[in-house]
C-alpha cells in the first residue's frame, strides 16, 4: 500500500473529505507493508528524495519532516519497523531484509 494522495491536487470537496478521515498530527508514511515479521507488526517507510538528516545526524529543521519523524517514532513505539529512506537501492535492501526477517 502506498500514500498516493500526498502528490495529488485535490478538489475542495475531496480535500474536505480527506481531512475528515485523516488523524490530526499523523503523517501517513509513503510505503506500508502490513506483513508481520519477527518482532514487528509491519513495515512503514517515509520515502524522501534526499536524506532528511544534516551531516551531523540531526534531523533537518523542516516542520513537515519533523512531523513525519514524530509519526515514525510513534509507529516504532507501537511495534512497527518505521524509518525514512531515500536511495532506491537502500529501499529495496530494506524491504528484502524485512520480508526475509533479517533486521
């Protein structure tokens, strides 16, 4: 499953409906795999074009990224494997490792 609505321009009516079903403060990750593996209930990946981290490892000071990070941390607390990913090869490896339970 993926969050395809993130890149869509919605009509006013669609935006109202979407706002009604979205949980306030929860940023749905882009890629969701609802398949339990090992100690995890599922895999959630927030896809980025580039790293959301500064060179020193701190999260960049972008409010949208901070909100996404908060969601990722909440998902981890609930028992999901959740993280940012930005390089295609790394994303594929992460999914393969998860599905083969080698995390």
